[in-house]
C-alpha cells in the first residue's frame, strides 16, 4: 500500500506540474501591457501655464539684465574716475574710489546671485503649479485609454518609440481642453 501511495503522489505531482505549464501562459495572457510615452517638456511648453511662466521668466530676466547693466555702468564710471585721477587725486581719494569699486563689484555679484536664486524659485513654483494641473489630465488619459504605464520621453531613458505610443499631442489637446473648461479666477 505504501508503494501505491508513492506512485499516486508522484502521479499527482506530475499532473499538477503539467497543468501549471499549460495554464501559466493562459494566466499571463490576461491583457497585454499598454504603454504610452509623452514628452512632458513639450506639453508644459505648449500649455497656457507654461507659456505664461516662460513670459514671466523672460520679463524677470530682462529686468535683472537692465539692473545689472546699470550697476556695471556705475562700476565702470568709478573705474574711469580712478584711471583719470590716478596722477591728480590724493592717495586718500584714490583709496576711497577703490573701496567704492570693490563695494560696487561685490554688490553686482550679490545681486546676480540673489536674482539667480529668485529666478530658480519662480521657475520651480511655476512648474509645481503646472504639475498640479497636469496630474488630473494624465490620470484621465490613462483611465480613458487603459494605459498601464505612461513614461516621460527623456533622451537616454527612452531610446526608441513608435508614434503609436507617443501621446504628447493628445496630452496637449486635453490640457488645453481642461484649461478652457476651468473657471477663470
């Protein structure tokens, strides 16, 4: 009887193993993985919020460049006074002018650093606001089209894609529709 039990156990194990090989491909074929690729940079650049952010950054940069130019002109004027008066001004006055030039140069450096940080902050805050608008649009497209995965088209990460999986134009269209439907503050 022990021999029959061992034979039955081996047979049962063989049937289970055979069924697992036969059934596993069927289970794996639930649904094919559906992937989409989107160029988020283009979507952001084409969105009204992205265009507004770009305009704001350009205006900020123009204002900063104007102020830097004024500060540099002031520093150059001090440098010119030092050069012109090197033979006629007293040592004390030349020393004062050199101190003014150092102060002006330091002020330019500080201003440039401060404004660079401010510009970065404006950009980061703007992009976070755009991301909040984009998230529901991405979720809607994912749900409507049944995507399992939406990845950003980043050079070096996505090497090659088919136009069938690039949903960038669709995302731009949906974002524009969402913006048009949103109440104006």
